[in-house]
């Protein structure tokens, strides 16, 4: 584990190559907990843990950002080359948590598993139906897969709440969240051309 700012430029470049391999030409989804770039000067003191193969080539990495106000971090990037062995990310998370513990970090947030309670503990028929619908939409939104991945680490689930004033506010916020997470294309704002005189 190292601080991002202490890595040589060629190492950061290799991390970016691994990230590009993972994306395979697809656009970055955004993720509300991620930094915009590994080269952001604001993130120079953020921890990175990476795995190298027998030849010393970086094959996968995790990047964490601090949660200010307490001894905690949140996972920002989790990337690997597509042909790496199964379990690499789980290994990196376990190793990363141990290194972070030595640094005094007491809490690690892997990510938000939105609506996980509807999958994990639905209460009533409506929530069971919604949970099933979320499972069916997992191909596009990865909600159930994200929940099941997180569950491997026996986490303490922290509920998150969203307050809204009117029903329309809920729909608008939902669409905005999907844009932010890269699940929906961002709309283009159309401007009228000025009238020619």
C-alpha cells in the first residue's frame, strides 16, 4: 500500500492502463464515491493498494479516499485486468483493510449497495416484488451483484435515506442519480439559435 502522490508517474500510468483495460472502451460510469482522476492533485495523500504478478506487472488495484471527520475511508476505484485470476479483488480488499488498520483507519466503506435491503430483508409483498424487479434489472444496474459482493466481507450495513418533498422530487432525484452513476446518458441541453435579422 502506498499514497497515490508517492507513486512514480510510470506506476500511475500503469494503474490507468489497468483501469482502461477494465473499462474496455466503455465510458466511466461515474460512481458518486469516486474521484475524477488518479492524477487529481487533491488525492495525493490517498491510499492505493495494488497487486503485481510474478514478473512485477501491476494487474489490479484499489484506491481509497478519506471520509473526513473520522478515521474512515471509502473505496474510490476497484480495477483489474480482465484476465486476472478469480478472487483478486477480494484479496486486495482483505490486504487493503489490514494495511489501513495499521494506519489507524477504523472503518472502510466499500460502496453504496442501493436498495440492498429490498433484496436482503424485504418486509411485505410490495418490497418482495420490488426486490425481485431489482434482481431482474441486475444486468443493467448491478444492484444485486454489488450487494452479494459486499456481503462476502460480512459488513455492517448502514442505511441511507433520501428525503424529498413531493413524488416528482423522488423521480427527478432518481434520474439524476442514474445520470451521476453513468446508468443513463446525460441529456444534452438544446439552445435555440439566435434569430437572424
